[in-house]
């Protein structure tokens, strides 16, 4: 359900649920504070007595988690329906090795795989954030672990990071002390308001998830009132909740190896920008070819056009619209997918001549010297569907697209990392459908390789490795989780399309039928490093392999190869 829920800390723990007198958090519906909440709507707060004055050790950390597990077992033996537990983490333990933390938390999650755990961490501590990042790195973003973020007293002077630092993390709850509320009495009722900073922060977190808002008393003499909760309710009823940031990872298409389904073609054909710009490029190219062939005279001419991979025919339609008695387009459409060729052969075009050939373009031979060759073989990373490799076998005076460039950008994204963690395959690329706010850039977009079909030489040297090196800047708190791949393409003249971030605001260039290609990083890096990206052509196909600070991914195409 797309709602914001809130809760309050109960002062009195139910004695019948745990002999250790755990604290319980009751989830409270809007405007209905009830002490009769069912056990399944409660979150158990776990935490042993605070450590002694002695410095914490690996041994005391082990005892901490043993105590946590004992409490879980005790509670579940009495109330087996409980599923959510929150662990109060004493800050004293955040000086120990992160690897020890990862080991104990990993054991807790594996032993209780059906339960969800949240670590209660202070929002203003950079140490807590770094521990959390290392924990996520080591455990590869487990689905049953999140953060309860304690916002902290607004007058504290120890804040070394802002609350927004956590906005990309799986924060399932924000614990808000009532000191953030300012109040006044009106008509015998107490009215409260939140600071503008906290209001904007709460709204910002709602773009990442729908966190539980927990209102917390400061001490035994303070309490959460109806006025506090009414203030939260007024805030979230004053604006429409934005879409939650999300990401979906998919296998990249391999149309050279696999015949695409009609559903996929249907999705492609809905990209209005792409075909509008292709239409402009084709029309301008045909005008220029006519001028060149006719010498500027009004004679009738024939333009021989090759369409590579026409699919269900949208490119044929665009060329046919430009054909006329004085500029007659003789179209040869070469398509290897039999589903498409059967469909195309049944169609009729009115202006030009269309010949449909079922063949792999690399095996197709023709005595025709083509004036114009058109294709839409570009992938999310430009060359990942082997467009340059395939079109190397095509000769024409004019090529559409005429050139394309791919790009890489290092990013930080717990959401995407969690998706990759589900399948646990970190040495292969994915197409990633992303929404706004699901990642943060940890470095600039940099161009990788360029391919120009009209040039005498290219970045692509057949059958050898293509290398690219990129320096990763030091982003401090945020590690680099992976690399997003984009492309831009010049179709003809000044007419371009692509999915480069700078093109997003340009409705005449940005195409929504492509999503970025994502290259995960097995070992997240916090520090300045180097990425070496290689494109390797071999007997089994083409593969990308990427080295990040000496850690190689997909070497020799062991995890992923683009079949040829």
C-alpha cells in the first residue's frame, strides 16, 4: 500500500512477551492510537545492557550478538508471529573491525532468514555510515536487513554528516525525537509544527521508500501526544507522495543470437522520439543524395536503399514516405527473424519498391551499390548488440546512423546493488530500468569508444582488444558500486539521438526505448582508483571485461558473452 505509516515507542513493555522486558514499537494507524495492536503489527527492539567501561573487544561483540539471538529466540517462543526486529547498536561497538560486524550480522541473518532485521544507527555519525556501507558491501545487500535511522537531538553539536547522506540507503524507519516539534496552545489544545529542514528531509526520504515515521519521547517525563502525530499527518497530507525510486535489472537483448518477440518490437515502436528523428535523418539524407546524383537538375532518379534489421517495418515506412516518381526509392530489407520476414512479405507499400530478404546481413551478398544503408542495431552501450561488427560488412555511400559513442559513469546505488545481489552474479552486465533518485553519481560521464561508419579508421580494430581507462575520484563516504553505460548517436548531419544524461531534457534526442547498461563491481571501492574496460572479440563472440583497482570482472567472457 502506498502510504506513510507511523508509530510510537511504548513506555511499558508487555511482560508476557519476554522475560527480558524488551521494548516494543507498536505500529499505529493514522488517528487511532491503540494499546490493542496485534503482535504481528509490532516491531521488537533488541539490545543487551550497554557495555562496561572496558574498551569493546571482538569477544564482547560476539557476546552482544549471542544476546541478540537469545532475545529473538525468547520472543519467538512466546509470539511466533513476530517478524520484524530492530537491534539497538551501542556506538561504543563502532570502533571494532567492520569484518567482525559483517560476520556476526551475516550469521544472524542466515539463522533467521524468514525475519527482517533493522539496525538502529545514529544519523549524524560518519562512522556509523561507513560501518553500514562496509556491512552492505560484505553481505552484498541482503533483502532482510535495513536501517532504523535515529535522527538525533537537533541541538547536538557532534553532527559530522547530514541526514540526507542516508537518502539512498534502505532506511525502513526514521526515529524522530519530539524535540524537533515546536508547540503552542490554542483553544486548550497543544499544536505542534516541524522545522522546515525536517519537513523537507522527510519528503526527500519518501522518494526512496515509504519509511515508517517513529515519534520518540526524549525521557521518562515526556510523551508523544495526539498533537505531535497530527503535525506529521498534516505534513504528509499536504503533498502527493512521489513515485518510489526503483530499479529493475534485465538481460541485455542479443538479437544476433535470439529472434526477438513481437512484444519487444511493439515496445520499440512506441519510442516516438527515435522514429521522429530517424524520419528527419532519412528525409534529409535522401534530399542530399538526390542533389548529388541529379547534379541539381529535375531529372528522375533511383535511390538504392538497404535496411538492415527492419523488424516489423517502421524504417521501411519512413523511407517509403520519402519516395516519389522523381525520387524513387528501391528498398532491400534484410531481416534474419522469420517472424518478421513473414509479416513484411504480406505488407504492401505504395511509393517505392520493397524487396524483403530473410538472411543474416553478414551472409547477404548483392551486386547493388547502395546509396543509403539504414539500421537500428544500437544497444544501450552502443556496441553491445554488435552494431559496429555487423555493419562492417555493409558498404554504402551514406550510413544512418553515421556514428555513435558510448560512455561510462561510476555510480553509487544500494537499490541496483540489491537487485544484483538477488541473482548474485557480479561479473556480467545488465540492462537496468531506473527511476529518478535510485542512484548518485560518484564521478563524471566519460566517453569510451567512438565508431564512425563514414570514416577511414575507427576505434574498433577488428578481432583485437579495445581498451579504455577511467580514473575513479575519491567520494569519501560513498563507494562506487558499478558503472552505468550510455550512448549517443549521430544519425545524419546534425540529427542525434541517445540516452546520455545531458539528453534527458531534450525531447528531440532522448530515447526511452533504451535503458542504460550496468557493469557491477564485486568489491565496492571508496577510494580513488582506476577502471580498465576492454571489449574483446573472439571465436565465441564478443565480451566486455572490466578491471576495477586490480579486480577483474568477466575475464575471458567466463560469465557473459555476446553471441555471434
